[in-house]
């Protein structure tokens, strides 16, 4: 197993087809469940775009497919099956799934944390995908030039890292709850969904930097 701090450096991704999150008893979780239900039932159609199937839809700050931010680790693992890899330490963990269990293929990585002393349930805080099957819209997905999506978001460069000898950059729209990893050819290599209002590196201090 590689050290935990390197697990989030690009691997290559898998498609998630997830179920709706079951609402919990707390007001906060009820609000999340209501949001997820809206995503499940809303007609997704942006001007000039083709509709994206809900199972492949990325909703910044909310979900990837039907796997939602703040969903429990137990529910996610039941839906996606046993992870192909992962690591855990100090109330934080990461799980990843390769397409067809092939390490040379696309990868989905999900980062969980526990609110120690308050909520012992490990919950989704960030979801990272490299597959172009997942789309924010038919015009925003991995594999496209980064310049194509710049007008749609307020992005700041938050980190850089080296992968296979090339420089990669991480850009984040904190308010929207979405980040983009960009390779040395300025092509989108991965999309990361996280909680709105939270910097993408908050849960990954040091993981993007090497």
C-alpha cells in the first residue's frame, strides 16, 4: 500500500451508478436528502446542451451520479461494492474503484471523514472522477480543454503536483463546490466535487502537493 498522502494523485477512473441517499433523522441530513431527491427528479437540461443521464450527472457541491456529499461510507460501499484500494488514518479514509478493476483504466476516488466526538459515521467529503462519462453538462467533462470551462466558474489555482514527469494544476471554485485537475497540456484530467464554501484542499492538506 502506498503512503496515504499519495493516494489522491491521478490514477485512472470508474463509473459510479448510485442510489438515492436515505434521509436521516437530523435536520441537516433531511435537507441533504431533499436536495438529493431534487437531483433525482429534476429535468437536467442546460441551454445548448444535451441532457445528461442522472447516473452520470455531476452536480457541483452536491453529488456525482447519485453518490452524494455527506452520504455515509457504509451506504456508498454497499452501492459500489468492495473498493479496489484505499487507506485510513485518524478519522479520515479514502476508497477507490477502477473501471472493470483495471488499474490502467478510469478511477473514482471518494474521501470520507468522521466528526470525532460528534458524528462517528464516516461521511463523503470529496468525490474525484477521471472518466469523461461523468459530466456537469454535455460540454463540461474530463478530456476537454480547460479553457472551455473557465467562463462558467470562478476558479483559483490551489495546488500543483508532478505526475509521470509532467506538471499538473488544481483549480477550485470554493463557492460552487467543484475543482478541476489540469494536465500540462491544459486538458481536464479529473473533476472533484466537494462541500460548497470549503476549499478543495481542506480535507487533503499535502495530498496534492509532492
